[in-house]
């Protein structure tokens, strides 16, 4: 039986710290860089690069967030590691405009460095004996991923294989720690708040895209106005559905295997939601130019909307019984 004196305690009513809000702003810049690059290559190839790069970046944010929700006490050591993570994200943001080409060294190197820092963050929590299993799994996972990302950054011939395997490990990571989730649960209030804040970041990107669409070219065109209006309406609609319909920011209490499964479904549900929301923001800019709306570009835009709807549906299924009342 786990001795709860060997685990960090959940602070009542915990909220995001000022450092976490600052940390999020760096991701705002990186996501904006990726969205801008995607808007200028709004085709199937660009969509593939966008999806892979977005997943890789978001899982860095996710790794930091799951560590912080369990162990962060705003110590000097944690702040120091957090600052180095911010530097790594800045490097990722520089590389994300061409993550598989000339700037692959920056993109992969930045993610590799971020994974090393996550490994060190977990190793710094070994004093919590009740969380030793969770800490070991994450430390090994991030060490292997760091090696894969750095290998892909340095060796172009191995890039797709190394980075694909690293991304696969990200997608599988909730299952790798499934046994420890109930014993060392994330904070039931803080974690959903963090996801809600990242949702706001992406919806904010959608509204920024509305302004960029209106400012596309020397004169305001009908296509710009229509793209901006549709983008604004969808951003508001997604906000309404996330926060008021499916209550994606609702508390996540985990005390047994069922709660753990709901948490995983909830977390996975954010993947298509976030990718779809970010894709819609890029599409708002891409489709604002006269003649930009074609069968292919329209299908990509609808694909982004479909992803967002799928994500919201998964979040609705993952709602806890009390949220359905």
C-alpha cells in the first residue's frame, strides 16, 4: 500500500502559477510560427508537416504540465530548469518554420534538449518514494526520446525513423504510466485549468488569424472578409462548446482504474481538438486571398473542423458522472 506521506500533497484550490503563464507565452510564439508556415503551404504536404510538428511541440508542453501538476512547488531548482525549457522552446520556435529542412537542427535539437530537461526534472523528485515507479518510467522515456530527437536532428537519413519513433512513444506514454496514475494522480483542479489555458491560446491564435486575414493584401477583399467572419464564428463556437458544453476544463478526480481511463480519453481527446483548432487558424489566413478557396484547400479546412469536432466528442464521452448531472 502506498504511504501518502511519501507523495506530494495536492494543494487545495491550486491555480496556474505566474511562471506557468509566462511559460505558455513562449509556446504562443512557437505555435504562431508554425501556423504562419502552414498558412503559406496550405496543402496536403504542409498539413502533414504541420501535424507532426504540432504534436511534437504540444507533447513537450504536456510533459512539463504533467510534471508540474504533480511536483511543482515553485522552487529555485524547478524555476532554473523551467528557464532552460523556455530557451529550448525558443529554439523549437525558430526551427518550426522549416522543421524537416534547413532548420531541422534547431527543431529537433530544441525538442531533444527539452526532453533531457524533463528527464532531469523527474530525477530531481526521487525523494518522493511513493512516486518512484512513475518517476523511473518518465525518466527512461525522456532519455530515450532525447536520443532519438538529437539523432534525427544530426542525421538526415535517420530523421523520419528516429522522429517517428519518438512521436510514437509520446502517443503511447499515457499507457506506459497507466499503473501509476491512480497512485500518483495529477492535481484534479490544476491539470484541467492548464489544458483550458492552452485551449485559450489556440483560440487566441484563431482570432489573431482573423486580423491577419483582414490585413491580407493592400485592400480588403470579399474573400478576406468571409474568411475572417467564418474564422471568428468558429473560434467563438469552439470556445462555447469546450467551456460550456463538454466542460473540458472540469475537475478530473482519479481514484481507480475507471478514473484513469477517463483521464486518458480526456487527454487524448485534446489531440484532435488542438490540431483541428490550430489548423483552422492557419486556414483562415490561407483562404483569405482571392481565389485561394479550391476543392483541395476547402477539404483541408473542413478536415481541421472535423478534427475539432471529433476532439470535442471524445471530451464529452470522457466527462465524469458528476458533470453529466
